[in-house]
């Protein structure tokens, strides 16, 4: 019994060090139930864990277990950080860089403590055409050859514009490595 209490206490104490907070989701037409999650690793003060600010993982169908991206996805989503502070992380990756001017400064993950003491995290893109967009989902339309995906035909960015209005933009970019 003491061992069980110890394990429960340890799990509660460890969960306070760094918790995942949803930033946005990446979805696709191929295996649509498999969704790529981008989470912020925040501590109890709603500050980024600077040693590992992002948690990127797949949820495969109804299986709640987190699965790390593997080849080839891992090479597309490996994050490069240009700035890391306790409340702001600026990052990019191969897929974001291929978008070009639309996402000129990469993506900006932000964290904040709300009035009720809970943490909020979100990701923004400073776009060249539409101002700052708060991204909720990215949807990719993949090209397939005999059922095997080999390229991204286009993707759609969904979120909110800087005035709080719904935003959706189709980007016709092919991303191949």
C-alpha cells in the first residue's frame, strides 16, 4: 500500500514539471484518423520548458497512446528554434520553410496564464498577406501512387485572424523531400 501511495505521489509531482497544452493539429486525407499533434510543454507557471518546448506526436485512430513521428515525417517536423523564452517560442521546420513567404517568420508558440490560473497555449503565424493568424489545424491533401502517399498536393490553414474571425486559406504548394 505504501508503494502505491508513493507511485501516485510521484506521478502527481512529475506531472507538475511539464504538461502538454495543445497548440494545433495536422490532419490529412490519407489515414485521416491518424492526427499529428503539436503541444506546448509548460510548467505550472505556464512557462515553456526551454529544454524541450514542443511535444510533437501522432495519435493513431482511437488509440490514445502517443507515437513519435518516424521517417519520413520526422524529417519534415523536426523543429529548429530561432527564439526560446518562457512565454514565446519561435520555430520552423522543413515543411514550414517550404511554404515560403506565407509563413515568413516561422511559427510563434505563446503561453499565458489566464485569470482563473489555468494555462493557455497557442501558435501564431505572421503571414505576409493576412497579418497574424492563430492556427488551429493544418490539413494536407496528399498525392498517392497505388495507395502510397508520396507528395503533398496542397494544404489548408484553419484558424482565427487577428480580429477573431474564422480564417481558412488553401496553399497550393507541393512539399517533397
